C-alpha cells in the first residue's frame, strides 16, 4: 500500500482538527504509468476528435454529440467507473479524476459527457436493482444509449424536494402515471434514458427510470443559453406517462437519497473538469502573451501581464493540490470500504458522503478559480479576447454556469457548515475539545504548542493559527446557538463567512503538504522555488481572507461584552509573516512564460 494510505485515519472534516503531513499529499507527480497513458489517450482524443469540431458543436450539429459519446464508449471511457460485470473497466477514483480533468478542456461537450457518465449513470449504478443495472448499464457505457437526469422544475431549483411532478399508482398496481414538467435537462435532446423524480401521494419523493419512447414523454425546444451551447438543454414534459412499477429507482419516498448522494460525486467531478479548463486557458494565455508585441517587446515582459499569468498559475496549483488530495481521500476510502465487505456501489456512495464537505469545497474552488482565470485570459488577449473568432470568448461564456450547476456555490457554502455542525452534534467529530483548548489557551495566556516545525515553519505555524481562528469563531457561535440567541439556519451570511475560512484552510494546507512532498522527494518539474512561491503567495492572500471573514462573522453575532476579545484573538490567529509577493508571483509567471503552459 502506498504511503498516502496514512490518510485513511483522516475522516471527512477532520483536516480542521488534525495536522496533515506531506505523506498525506497526492498530486499529478504521483500518477503511475498506466494513469499517464490514459491521460495521454484522452487528451489525444479531445484534440483530434472534439476540439477540431468546436464550431459544429457550438451549433449543436445533429448527431455530433451522440457520435462523440459513442466514440468515447468504444475507447472504454464511458465505463471507466463501472464494474466489469456490466462491461465496464472499473478504474480507480484517481484515474477517473484524471479523465474528468482532461474532459474539462472540451467546453460544452464536457457537459454532455459529465451529464451522461455522472448524474445520468450513477443513480442506476448506486440505487438500481440488479435487473435495472443489467438492462441499462451495458448500453449506457458503450454509448449506444445516452442518459439524462431530470430533477429541476420551473418552481424548484435549489429546493429540489419541493418538486410538483406527480406519480399515481394505477388501479391494477402495474404502473405509475407521471405528470409534470422538468427544465434545464442536459442531454435531453438525444437521451434514451431519463432518471425522473416525482411525488407519490403528494409527499413521497421518488426516482423513476423512463425510456424516451414512452408515450406522453415529450421535449421542449433547445434552450438558447449564454454558454455551453455545445450541450443539449431542453425541458421535459410528462403527460400521463405510464411507467412500470419495476422502473421505480431505489425505495419509494427515498428519492432524496439518490438526488443528494449522487450530487456529492457530481460536485467533485465538476471541480475537476474546471481544473482541466483553466489549465488550457493558461496555455492559451501564455502563448498569446509571448506572441503579442507592444512597444517592440512581447507583452509577457510587462509586470502587469506577469501578475496575471502568475496568479492564474498560483490559483491553479493550489486548487489542483486540493482537488487531487480529495480524490485520493475518496480513492483510499473506497478501498477501505471494499476491504470491509461493501460492494462497489456502497463503497463509492459512502466514500463520497464521508467527504461531502470536501466535495463542496472542490466544487466552489473549481468554478470560482475558472471564472477568475478565464476573465484574466480575456484581459490578456485584449480586444481579441472579446471576439468570437477566439476560443477564449467561448470559454468565458461556458465558465459561468459552473457556479450554478450541482447546487449553487451559495448552497454549497451553507451545506459545508451544516455538515460540520451535524457531525459534531452526532458525536462523529469532536469539535468541543479543541474549542475548549483554545479558550483555555487564551484565558491563561499560553500557547498550547511549542512544536518545532522545521521545513516551511512559517506556513505550518500560520496554518495552525488559521485553524484556531475558525474553531474560536465556531465555538463562540455554537454557545449562542445552544443558548438560543443565534439561529444559524437564518444567518446565511455567517455560514458563508465560516465556509470561506474553511475553504482557505483546506486549500492552504493542501498546497503546503504537496509542496513539501515535492521538495522531500525531488519530484519537481520546475525549480522548487516556483512551487514554494505559489504556496507562499497563497498563504499571504489567505491571511487576509480569513481575517476579513472571521471579523464579519464575529460582528454579526457577538455581544458587546465579548466582541473586543474575540476580535483581538481573530487578529492574533490570522497572522502570517508578510512576503514580497511581487517577486514570488513573478517566479511563477516566468516559469509559465518559458514553458508557455501551466508547468507546476
């Protein structure tokens, strides 16, 4: 077993309470030969088969999405996450992450791919009967059949369980009659298999598997969207659709388990796909900056452009570190659960649920970093970036949906804190012991730790303080919750503040332990100072984000009698030794400019 298996002791959310080491890191430098071959195959397929058809895909040329999915099926890429008994090749979670990242370079087509292999196939894999799996999965993984997922309705977006679609059992008990309307359904225009959610008896939210040729199932026109024009998006209308009882998916009244559990993996995979997109954008930006001359020199020589290229690469390095850290956490958890006797579906479901908070982090970070990087890519290109003749314009439009997909980023931020608090209340996570230790430390004026951190001591000490900052604020807020002074469910702004701090901590730690691993093992593709510069710049930025969000949260709930003390402690716990970030950022930028690509 690899050294990274030490992470098995780190449960979901526990990164906030325990210290991780470089042995807990996992990144592209850890990919094995088989993974690199698969990465190369997917990249070659995209460059030769997908990106060459960009304009045709943008016009939704009839049959093109279907043909490309079938080609991917022939390569085994649609069944990479499916057990061999159904015809899949059952690659591990890390390898599937690599595939998802590479697919992120394909714009709107990546939506077609992700909708089919993710929310299209996973509900059947995870919750289907043996007969349902045997009937649907073999044809879905070859691409002969395509799948879609019908959850959202005109009146229910984030509040998915308020769906109004109805299912009524027939008098003879042989089938359900479905009526309702679904909207924003990816792949609907060419799907053969529809996972549909409806209310039985008005309050039993339930999943069903529908076939496209069932009478009464019809489609609206293709939506005219801001971006992801290469993907099919239509409304789905259900008018007295007769669905055999054997097509009920999962248990009656337990549709929420399907909807929410599948979304954990979906959120993670969305973040991974975003990573592939912004790596490609850095390559495009760096090449253009070297080719474009102004005042007789390439614009890549200008400090303002280097700032943009450097920051693009820094944000990519940090998010990549976080993304593959979560990938390997889930990967190792799946192995652990299978060894304990869980079947394929159970292991994957439980592993994703264990790291639900971390999956939300990846969704938020991936989508928001992509928005930042594509915006700067347009700016680097100047007027050319605003022209539809340039693929950067398409990428700019395509990127915006990701902050809405798979639960809005606002919903995910609030979900993160809810997961943390629920696990603490159930005794699954011991928050109170470290909270009380911090309070004791502050009251007695002592530091609970005098650890000699050695390598990257500034960052390790800062990270310890950042975690204390979060626990300090969470502890104070929890006391008000228990006394009845504060109802966090009604304080969305505070939840968002806390989630922002959590996210910064996870990202900073992920970058730190990965950088130390690269240094310890000599795995650097570029000079180690480039990795260090990226990591230290992020720590510099994190201290301000953490301080601002912690202060805003404290001011939103703390009584006058304690607010001054809390603010003083927040200031102390959000410290980090200041750095010359201009020089650090240029170190990163110059490596990107030299390689004309993201090269960390």
